[in-house]
C-alpha cells in the first residue's frame, strides 16, 4: 500500500523563501563583478552565473505571485540592482558577446531580463549573428544544457536552433534509465532538465506524461537519499522538481528537514552545517543553495496555495 505524505503547510514553505530572500538582499554586494572578473572571458562567465541565477529566482517570485509586499519590494530591488548595477544595463553581456561570440551565456542570462521587459537592442542584434551559423547548432554541450539554450530562445521568441523534443530525448532523464543509477552529477542534470523543460516551473504540463510518472515514482526515494546525506543544495533542487510536477507531493516531512537545515540568517548550507570563515568566502559557498531555497519556496508555496484554492 502506498502511503501519501502529508503536504507541508504554506507558512513553512513561505518562511524558507522569506528568510533566504532576506539573506540574499543583505549580501547583494557580493554579487558584484570585480575588475579581475571582467578581464578574462572564463572568469567573467563563472561570475555571471550567480547573477543569472539571482535574476531567474526573482522572476519566479514575481511570476508565482506568492511574495508579500515586503518580499515583492525586495525582489524588485534585487532585479533592478542586477540589471542596472551588476550588468550595467546589459552592457556587460554585450561586451561578453563581443569577446565570446559563440558563447550561449549572454543569451541565456539576457533571456530572463528580456522576459521582464529589459532591453538591449545592440546585444539582441549581436546575438543574431552566431545564431545564423552552422556552428551554433554544432556546439558540443551536455544535453540538458542544450535544453537551456533552446528554452532561452523560446523565452525571447526566437526561432529554435534545434528540436526541443529531440533534445529532451537525448538527456539522461529523457531516456528514463534505472533510477538506482542516479549519482551526484546525474541528479543535478535531471533537475535542470526539468527546469528548462518547464521554463523554471512555469509550465508543468510540458513534462510528458510518461516522464511525469517516472519522476513521481522515483523522486521520493532520491529526495530521501540526499536528505539522509544532508546535501541541502541538491535536496532543494529536487524539491523544486517535485513542485514542477503536474501533481506535486510537497512532502511535509521532507520540507521540515529542509527548513531545519536553514541557518538563522536565512542562508542555506550546501551540505550539513554552515561553513565558517571570511564573509566573501562563505557567500561563494552558500549563495547557490540559498538561491535554490528561494526558488523552491516560491514554487512550492504557489502550488500549495493553488491546491488549497482548488480544494
């Protein structure tokens, strides 16, 4: 007999995100690019990733409509900060596009801001040039990353550079292999496959029924495994995957364990407890799991409130 887990209460779900957003807002200056970051393309790309993740998370908060007035104001301020100060109104992305014309990173990051009505016409014109080349579709990348590029194109209403269904079928998740083979990198890959497939949780119905059934069957075991390992970053991503499903569980016990791992400051450790050290070093270690906590909270709170309304 299958025992259905009781869903987490909305207040618990919302609280995780509220605390995470407080920490992110307080530490916003650590997202800033340094002159050294700007000097080389590789370093710049690595430092741009957190900014892109910050933008996506704030966009999800707005989209899902679960932020209170204080959260809504903070999210808006963080988005404006990211676009105007961290990216210099898109000029940082335009400069990277000039230096690395075949890198998909400017497109992937810009697509989120484009959805939010931020525009940089010169960057958009520059992005069209590599997309006309055969190299653009021949670039070698892992399959779930290809989905990310396709989703960025879809967000900007550009002609797709590949077939989305074919790209999905090439991913680990798309092939629905033996569930016991899920290891660390495979787990991250499958979460991002779901994120790109659903546009970061916006469209759960884009998950094919067979794939949704596969995830619903095995996701509880995967979450249990990573919770037992106290790997909060990966557990957070799996909780997002659950919230992206057509019928999420919002497992109350799992969310209790996840919420208990969050520090009093609102930061979420990667694994086990919070690291100690220089604030900038600590930021580099915990900004990602804290962004994931904000993302998971927004998605789960939205789905929980939707279920309550439907009920």
